[in-house]
C-alpha cells in the first residue's frame, strides 16, 4: 500500500515537473514572440527651404537583398500600408528610403549626389509604442525644383518625342538627311524655348515640317500608280487607282466581273493580294503571288456559280513592276451580284439616318453621299429618297453660312476688346485678361477671323515685362532689407566641447551682438540636431549637459541670438562620454 502511495506521489511530482517545464517554455516562447521582428516606419516629407510638410509627396521604401541561388542582387519596393507607413525588418543594411513630389528634386543626403533608391534606414532613433511595437519616424527634405529645371525636363521629353516621331528607314537617302536636319533644327529650337508653351510650339512645328516629307513608298506610288489600268466589260479603260499623296485604293464591284487588269508599258508584273481577287481564273488567297502576263481577268466566267464572296471585302494589295518598283494600294471589292437590292437598301438607310440636320450632321451627310456615289448608275436610280440627301446638303450649307456670320460677329467683338487695351501699363491687366478670355472662348472658326490677335499677344508680352520689372524691383528691395537684418544678427559661435563623467562640458567665447545662446545636440554628425537648452544671458559662456550615456558619442552645435533672430550655427563638435 505504501509502495503504491509512493508510486502515485512520484507520478504526480513528475506531472507537476512536466507542467512547470511546459509553462517555462511557454513563457520563454512568449518572451521571444513579444520581441518585435519588424519596425513600422513613417516618412515625413518636407520642403527643404521652408521646412513645411509636402502633403502630396510620395514616400518610398526599397528592400535590398542578394539571392544566392540565382547569383542576383535584387532591389524591390516595400508595399505601403493604408495609413502611409511601411513595415520593415530591422536589418540595418537591408532597406533604403526616399520620396518624390511634383516640382521638387530629391538628393541623397548621406553621401551627396542623386541615388535611385535613397538613403539607408538606420534604426538608432526607433521607439516603442504602448503595445510594445517598434516605430521609427524618418524625414526626407526635398529641394524645390527651379522653373528652369522643370523646363529642362520638358525639353528632354519633347526632343525624344521629336526624334522618335518617324523612322528614317521609311525615307529615301536624301530625305533621311532632311529628316535628320529637321530633328536637329527643332531640337535646337526646343532648347532655346523659354516657356512650356514655346517648347510645345517648337515640337508641333517640328512634327509639322516632318509630316511634309514623303516616304519612299509614297513617292514610288506617286511615280508609278498611273501605270495600273482597268478595262471594264464594256471596253472602257481607266486608271485602276484613286487617291493622292501616296495613298491609293482600288474600288471594284462584283458587277465588274469580266473586267481586265493591265500594267501600262510593262510586259509582266507580280500582283499580290491577300484574298478575293481573281486574275486569270486563279484565286489570290493568303498573300500568294501570281505572275501575270500584261493583262489579267477579274472574276472570270470560269468561277463556279456557288463561289461565295464577302461584301465590301478589303485587302492589302501591291503590284511589283518589271523594273522592281512596287505600288501599294488598298483593294475594296464590294456588292455581290445577288445583293443589288441590299446595296440600295443600305444607301437608303444611310440617307434616312441623317435625321434633323445640324452642324454636326456633316459626317453623316458626306458618308451618305459617298455610299450613293459608290453605287452603279443603274442602282442609283432605285434610291427613292435621294431628295432627302440633296435637301440635307442644302440645309447644311445654310447652317454653315449662318455659323460663318455669327463667328464674324463674335470675332469683331473680340477685336474691339483688344483695341480697347490701348497703351499697356500695369493697370492694363484686367483689360488684357478680358480680351484673352474672350478670344479663348471663341470657336476655332471664329478665332481665325480675329484680325488683331497679334496686338493681344504683344500686349500680353508687354504686360509680362512690366510685371517682371516690378517683381525684380520688389525682390531687390526685399534682398536689401534681408541684408540689413542679417547685419544685425549675432556672429558665429566658436564652440569647444570636453568630455566628463556621463556629461559633456561646452564652452565658447563671447559673441558680438548676442543676447543669449541656444544649444543643440545630435547622435550623428549629419543627423537631426534637437534644441536642448536656451541660455538667456549673453554672459553665460558655458553649459554642462549631464545624464549622458557612458561610451556614447554626441555632437553639439550652438548659435547666438538677439531680438533680430538667430545667428549662424557653430561647427559641430564631437565628444565621447566617459
């Protein structure tokens, strides 16, 4: 019985011991679990010149790491929390931070110069919140971008847009040189432009001049397009292609069945089309080339009766002549022979769709007219609402005339506002602004009728010159006042620092014009210096900073002040506490 009791007691003691071990482990695990692995970083972005926070800035944090398995160095952005903060692992070497904002430029602070990913994050200043989580607040100071720097960015983008506008390979050799010259000329104009509007104008003018260049293929089309002929089944021969400036098309109907192609003065040519064109009884499908003799038949009678054609089929086509020259064009094959009724109905529907005629009806009316003219003469007679089209065209012309008269009246009113500006002075701003506002409110057509627009731009230029002259005078007066103020400020403090037991002893010589002194401290030479004491007597030339951490390095700066303001900061002095 006694042995049994001892055995039970041993079991209980063992169980209690096990529970104690488990509890201890749990406590240990909890202690480790409570140890934070990450730090929540908040980045405050400030204007370097004013110290004010930039609300629309974009802070960024990057994670640097090396992938051994891939022998690759990786830099990737850290996802931003909804409250604007970032969660990072507390590894001093692993993270960098920066910020960007419109009209500001970023400069890396630690080593100078620009850096794509910013400064390294150091966790010396981290603190713990009420829940024991680590937090760190970092500051990024951005330098306001000057107007010239902003314009330089626009110039760079505009010159690239000009350079990329056209491919040199699309032009003949002489035009390639012209293209190169135009790009250089208008790039120089972009560089010389003094305003954003002037840069945009130079870019637009450059593109406009480049657009005047004709591509090599377009020149070739202009040179040889007239050689391609088509003889219809009635024996009438006409040029196959229509269009201008290198862009040509051939519009044929299935009702032209039996017509004949020819290349004037060329015994042989290679006709290439994608689909649907029948020459000498052969279907030209999938860009298959077929070498014809001088002529080729279109939709020959040998085509099976059940052959299907798609209405209004469009294909890219080309003809390579015997001398190697190529003519490119768009081939439109329309109107199934069995779809005459459908073709007429489609035109009637287009005309009926014009509806009430307004100035916005031009496209609908022109399209209806184009579709009508595209019908065979015999089919045009079946369009019984043709008078609706002609009435719509007449009404549109009347509306255009009325618009012209209204625009002329509006333009005259603007000319009168411009004339009323008279001799330009600083008091002319309202008159100039009103004239500009009235001009900008005009339609494009009315603007073209304004005869005194040059006087308006000249007045704006003169007013701008007067305002700049006034601003310059005010700036000079302000600078003079600032210089006088600075002359009243105390001089620079000559600081000395000695180390003591958990303290630092600061001393300096009396500074001219000083009423008192302000002491600042930081844990980094180029870090943020915080004010720790204001000495209100000019006779106080010494300060002892106590309760410092043994072995810790501190940096100090001191400046003198008076009723005018603070003088220049002393050079930083370093001390390592004993």
